[in-house]
C-alpha cells in the first residue's frame, strides 16, 4: 500500500457514526437530526455524543429552531469540516489502489 500512512487518519472522523455523519453531510448539508439518526441507525443519545465531538472540533455546526411550532435541529458541515473531510478522503485513497 504505497502512499498510505495510518498516521494521517483523522481520529475525530474515523469512528463509524462520525464517519457516517461526515459522509452524509458531504452531500446533504444541512441535515435534520432525525434524518441523520434514521440514516445512520443511531439512537438519539449516541448521535448527540458524536455530533458534540464533531462540533467541538469545528467540523459541524448545530442550529436549533422551530418549524410549525415543533423543535427542530439542523446539522451543517462547516468549511473546516469540509476541508477535514477532503483530507480524510485523500488519506484513505491509497487503500483503494
């Protein structure tokens, strides 16, 4: 595997749920919290923990509001997150030959 360096893997992104969040938001941003939970088959609590970690890294931003008097949460991929996602994909590309 010439060119692959495991040290270049961003551990913040690499967990299964966080990887799924980043992959989904890479094509659908913003996404609703419930939408993410359904797509990733994650519990609300588990998703919240992983979103917090990505938010602390500056990779996502969380927007809370109301639609039709119901609380809603939207998750946005930040510019820093988009850049980190691109770097992550470049880091794993050598694994695919």
